[in-house]
C-alpha cells in the first residue's frame, strides 16, 4: 500500500496511513541527520551520498502533503497518541531540515571560496607568463643582468 491512498472512512486504514507516514518521516529525518553530520565534518555538498535517497523520500512526503492539501487524501487522526506522534515527528523533521539548510548554505559558500581561490591562482599564473600588462600593452620585463666572476 502506498503512503497516500484515496479517502476512506475506515479508521483502521487511516491509522495505517498515519503510521506509514510516520515511518517515512522517521526515515527522512534520520537521513537528513546523517547528511548534517557529514556536512559538519566539512564535506562538500556535491560529495554527499544521501542526496538521491533524500530527494526520493522528500518527493514522497511532498506528494502526500499535496494530496492532503488537494483533498484527495485525508489524514484525520482520531487517536490522540498517534496524532501527537505525527506532530512530534513533523517538528523533528522540520528542525533537521532547518539545520540542513544552514549546513548546505555553509558548504556551498565554502565550495565557492575554494573555487575562487583556484581561479585566483590561475589568474596569477596567467598574469605571470603573459607578455601583456593590465593596460593591454606589452609589459616591460625585468631583466637580470649580472657579471660572471669566472669570465
């Protein structure tokens, strides 16, 4: 059974859907927490192994939320304990995603700084061997003249 099903009036089916959604949220939260731990180590965002799985789970979660918003799926939770569990999981996911956003932005900024450092080194290397100066004219080269004592 998929996580989001067409509306039903059977409360047991609703509980199953809620429990499936809680499982999805728990899995997504754990994956985001793992990604956050790797980002905290300073790994670049492009090297993270969780990206594909996180995107797949996030898509499933977004689809469920969209179906609820459209009214094609109902997540009426009659059991107050189950409702509390769902809300708790949603809050945990939100906190993990907020941290993830901050860490991803920091990783992107660090990657941009690394790229800029490499580009600056390339520019300096090109400038050092270029016969032209900043004005576009031929640059006067420093000439070393010395005397040889052995001559």
